[in-house]
C-alpha cells in the first residue's frame, strides 16, 4: 500500500500564477517531511524540510506547511516561472538518522506555460 | 559543488546481461551512501544504505536483482542483474545521524534501458 500520496498527479498553470501541491501520508513514525524538485532526467534537489508539528517553512517562492496530526503537507509556489516546470516529490523520513528509510510519493508533475 | 559522481550516466543492457555501476563520493563529510531506484512510472524506492568499506548486501525486486558493495570510503558500487524493465539508479550521500533530519543528497543518476 502506498504510504505517501500526492495530489494532483499533474497540474498546468500559467507563468505568474500561484499553485498548491498536496501530500498525505501514513508513514509512522514520521520524523520529517521533505519536498524535492526533480527536473526531467535529473536527480532530486531538496526545496525544504519540515520537522515539527505545524512547521511552516519558506525558501524564496516556495513555502510549505506540515500538520503531523493530520499527516498532511502542502507546498505553495508563488509567481510561477517557466523553470518551475518539473516533478515535485514529497518524501517522508521515518528516522532522523542516515539509517532512516525515505518513503517517496509518486510526485506531482507541474507544467508552467507562458 | 557536486557531491556525487555516477558512472555510467546511461547504459543499454541486453536482456540477461548484468551491469556494474559506480558512485564516487566527493566530500567525506557525508559518508552514508545509499542506492535508490526510480522505475518507469517515476516511483522512487530505497534499495541499500552502506557505511563501511567491505559492506555488501543483496536484494531482489520486481524487474531486477541487486548486489551493492561499499568498496572504499569514497566508492559505492551496484551490480544490476536479470533486469527486465528499465529504471534509473540514484546514489545518495548523507551526514552522520542522530535525531537530526540528515539530508540525503542525490547524484545525477544512471539510466538503464533493457534491449
């Protein structure tokens, strides 16, 4: 059973618009949650990490929230650019150490059009 | 600065033939090295985490058999055998743990296609 569910599966927005990506998970324990950006044919690049109950983070045009009670996270992208076109992957770590397992969502494919 | 180098970057693999992948760590601050696979549906999955030279592990998943070896403090290898479906293999590195949320840094990946 998939432990990390992302929605929507894909999303098309016009340049300059804002968008919200969702992540629901059932991983236990949920030590931390990280959002990655994956450009086509490339590796994953970390955007932000959320650790504590009700964490909110901001990294430029990316901001994220975490609700550990609901096991839910959102990634907000404001004023989208063409370069934001990529797959955004939600990943939940079940331990803080390098031995921890990462549980991956299937990703949301974002396409930004002019 | 690139933390990981993977080679080859892509390979065509005749059905039934094994292939050997290498991952080189460029910064010893991140000694925990792992392999992840991404299938054709883009789903990522952890395979192995190996810390010490001499560590070896095997695993069989749908579509491929794996043997991972930590050769040295800076080199991790993966042998992929009996591959029936294409996939991309990512090497990652991470600092020592504890309770902090150690970030795993991803290499550029090796894309394998079955002939």
